[in-house]
């Protein structure tokens, strides 16, 4: 997609200051000198106080409509809007931003379904604006390491790939995810599955067959899944098996890959999220660095080696986005790839009804 360039610095409005906005987007934007965090949209008093303390230069506004009024009146000028809001709000917010000629980052899940996402893409195309999706897990340290080794042919012919994202949260997430329906963009298949499916496709290419098993354990007030298993057969012949679970009392390996010449196993989640949540600057020397006890292991039975992990690099998303907006470089995440992931998730939803445990 072509788009109008920005002269810079990139004047940015962050909509939403929950986990996505406060932990991921705001620190990465504020760290990059190509951006100015002009506005943060939040109504919650505690979040507003946190935003004011951490980003005193930013104007805090209470809601989306107020942001649009300020833009329309000329009181503020915005080049980029980052939507860190629940997915059912993304379609209308994205359409309204595109009508105003404003570039967009949309946190995942991109949209509640592929039809809504396609409309968002079409609106951005007509407006000649850039639209991208925050598939930040492409820059996890363990994923970068595995991706490098796969490209180098370290494992011979790859046969199976297992990928898991698991937590022990028996009482739920404590946010909007606990109550929304699948129609509203709920469930782990859409939320975490957007990351895991995207990673699998990045590694092994397009999918020709897909199945899923979905379950919920917290009663019937929502139909959104809390536990999900997905099996993908890639056109390359690799079988990916993906697990998403918010109620896993003990975790299995994050990655487990088997090939004709060797295997790769890694336990534990990438450390960038807890580092950012603790307030560590993305520019700190230790940011994204995995200590030796968190290394992966590769090889065969009786002959395997510890594999140091690549440095995790979420800042690369916003650096690549700045290059796209300022200089016309490629988008950090091709929005059509994000649409492909949503279309696959839609197909899996259509195959399955959520089993209530």
C-alpha cells in the first residue's frame, strides 16, 4: 500500500492506556526520537494519573470523541493514531481516522473478524494512509533466534513445530477479555492466536489445512474460549501445533521444533513485556537480553547445546514504522498478512463451537 509521507517528527495520539497502551506502545513511542507523543486518551482516573506522571508533555483527553473534536477544530495536529483499545472498537475508530487522513497502528487483535478488517484496509487505501498491525511477537528474542536457525537450515527438513502461550490465571485476566463474546472480539484464539499463527506463517509459509479445539471453563456468561489448540498444515509440509491457555497451572515449552537433523526447545516467555511493565527503558543495555538460564537448547538426544537468544527488539517495530512514514520504506507489518491471519481465525471459529467445561 502506498501512503502519504510525514515530514516529522511524527505527532502521535495513543488511544487507550491499559496494558497495551501503557506497557507496550507508550514506552516504545516515547523512546524513539522520530515520534512526539502528543495525546493520550484515557478516562480511568488511575490510568490518567499514571500517564500524566510518566508523560507530562502529552495532553490527556477522556475519550475518542474528544480527540476527534480537537483534531477537527485544528486545536491539535496528529499524524499517527495508535489504537490500543478493545478489538470491537477498532473498525469504527480506524474508519474515522482514515477519513481524516491519519496513519494508523492497530493493536492486535486487528478486528473482531476479517470482514471488518478488510473494510479498515479499504478505507486506508482510499485515504492513501498507512495502516499496520502491532504483531510485536515477531521481535521476541526466542522467535528471532529460531527464525535465524530455520533460515540457516540448522534442523534439516522440519517436520513439526509446537508453540505455546500459557498463563496460570484461574480467575481471568481482570480486564475486558473476561466477558466479551467471540462476536465482540473475545477469546484466546483471536487474542493470542493472532500472534502464534502469525509467527508460524512467518516461519513456514501459507497454510493449506487448519483445525482447532476451543474450550471455556468459567461458566456460560460468554462464549469466548479460554483454552485453544490449533493444528496447521503448511503448504511447505510442516505441521504447526499451537496452544493458547489462560488456565495452565504448569507450562509446557514455549517452542519445540523437530527436524530431520535436530530439534529446538525453549521454555519461558520473552522478557520484554515484564521489563517494560517494570519501567525499564527500551534503551537500557539489559533491555531484551535473556540471561543464560533462559537460553534455548538445540541438537539431538545426548548431544545438544545451549543456544543464546537474540536480543528481543520490540523497538524495531516503531523504528521501521518511522522509516515507512518518513521515507516511504516498507511497513513493519504488512496489513494484508494480518488480514490473512484473521481470515484463518474466522474459518476456525466457523468450524467450532466453544465447549463449556
